[in-house]
C-alpha cells in the first residue's frame, strides 16, 4: 500500500513538473552547475595534489638531500689577483657522513655539470652530466632499460664510460643503437654502456628554494648522462667561470648534492638534525641546505586537505544558489496551486500528504539535476586533462559527496514551501482565484 501511494505521489509530481517544462529545466540548472563544479574542482585539486606528491615521492621518503647553495658573495685571493668563490659540499663531507653517522644506509655524492655532447659529426646537444657512484640507483627512480649502470670497476679505475637516458639516446643517436658507441663530451670520448629510463618530471633543486642557476650556464638541457664520479673528478675542473651582471668571477664547487638514505622513515627527522649538526661543524658558512622529502610529503598532505575543503566550499556555493532558486520556484508554485491544495484538503488529504507531494517534486528536480551534474562533472576533468595538460582524478567520494549535497539541498530548501502549502487554510484556499 505504501509503495503504491509513493508511486502515485512521484507520478503526480513528475506530471506537475512536466506541465511547466521550461521552468523546471531552468530551475534544475542551478543544481546541475553546482554538482558539476563540485566534482570538477575536487578532481582538479586531487589531480594536482597527487602529481605533486608523486614528484616529491620520487626523491624518496627515507632520503635526505643535502644541496649546495651559494652563500653571500665572499672572494678568496689565490694570488696574482685571481679571486675564487669557494663554497658548497665537498668529497670530505661525504666521507665524514659515511664514517660518522651510524644510521645511514647509503651515501651518494653527486656532481652535476652542464656540457654538450656529440656523436660523430652530428649536431651537439646540451646535456647534464651527473657524476655519481654505482649505488646511485638505490636512492633514485632511474632504472636501466638496456645495458648496465655504472660499476665499482668503472669507479675504481676511472673508466671513460657513461650511461645515457632515453632523451639523449633519441636526440644524439637517432636510429643507431647507442650501446657500445662512443660519445664525445668536453674533448674526451665515453663508451655508452647503458640506457636509463629517466624519472618523471619532479621538483627540481630550484623548487625547494635553492638559488637559480647562474647566468651563462647551459640552458635547454636534453637529458642526463651518468659518469663515474672519479672520472668526473679527474676530467672536469672544479673551478669554473661565472658571469653575473656583466662581470665574471671564478668559483669552486666540488659537489652539488649528497643524498643520504636512512634505514626507515622514523629515522629521517632525527638524522636530519644529526646531519645539520655535523655539517655545521665542517662548514664555516651556510653554503648548504637539507631537503627532507618526507616533510614535503606531509606538508602536501595537509595542503591537500585544505585545498579540498576550500575548493569544495567554493563549489558548494553554487549548490546553495541553486537551492535558493528551487525554493523560490516552489513558493511560486504553491501560490499558483493554492486552489488545488484547497480541493485536495477538502477531499480528505492530510497535511502530511501535501508536504510529501511538494517535497517529491523538489527531490525530483534536485536528483535529476544531480544526475546530470555528475555526468557533466565527470566529463569536464577529462577535457581539462586533454586540453590543459593538467592531471585530474575523480574519486568515488567526490561523486557521492556532490550527489548527497544536491539531495540535501533539495530537502532543505523544499521543506519551507511544502510546510507553507500544508498549513494553508482549506476554506481560504478554495476561495482563491
């Protein structure tokens, strides 16, 4: 019996809305845009958050990255009027970290140099040389797709070998197989022993607040070339020229980074304090900084929650406006159907029946708008990803949240018109023209 009455009420409500199709459609648009904006904004925020977290996670949640930073200008006279800016991390720092701190699992010194590479007579390409050690892959997402990575023999005997990434292989060798071929860098030839798959774009050094590269450094780098650190040390000078503001100076930097891997994530923050204390004793000036990806991940998780609340709140305003529009239309509908309400009351309809009748119409409007909004809201993030090249992620929670809010808006803003219709005096309603 109850289901029959409910079916009858829903059918009567749908018929009433269909009689005023244009008004119903325009009323529903507020809910459609509200639900659509909630889903789309949450999808964009979730996509941006996940992309940032993945980029930070590439650095390793158990890693600590000690980076060289340029301190305030200080020049050292080396005689003959030559001045050199000497700063940053050193090979001794790496040895001190390895020999002093017991909780360190891996210590990887890294030297980065911008250079140009050439194969035979083909055009040069800009590359970034990464001088490192064989266990570099333990702290980096770089994976060898063909050949091998650097070995202990390469490191010990300072061999002229290199591992290139996919971009360099395509740009430099085109359709030739790079393995076993020689590439010319800085006047010397290096045998290609491996091809690596580079990590996806992640936060660069500059993104963590490091000083930007000096003017005059190579731009438009195609990819990376990995060379044994010992080979890099003996073949590339540590003293280089730097051009700033139209003047030139010379600077000496031994290492750009030292990556330290802890045994577990619980040891990361205590290890950071130990590293800072050790390096503070070894360095007279603040020419280094310690980046902790774990802290970045936690900060990003907090920002994600804040962004979700802010974006969801902004989008919910559209639903609020849509709800107000529904209430206005339902109030107008009540005024138009005053005589109908009086006749139904005279024939024995109870106040509860009148309330259910008008609430059913409101819910039909909001649920229809919510369903259409979910469809459009699921489509818009795909368009943003395709045309705007921005990552978006639609979660089931955002769909449920948007649809639930639309239903709640329908009930909330439909109650007052329904109660107003139910509390009309039947006699006065019958007299209404």
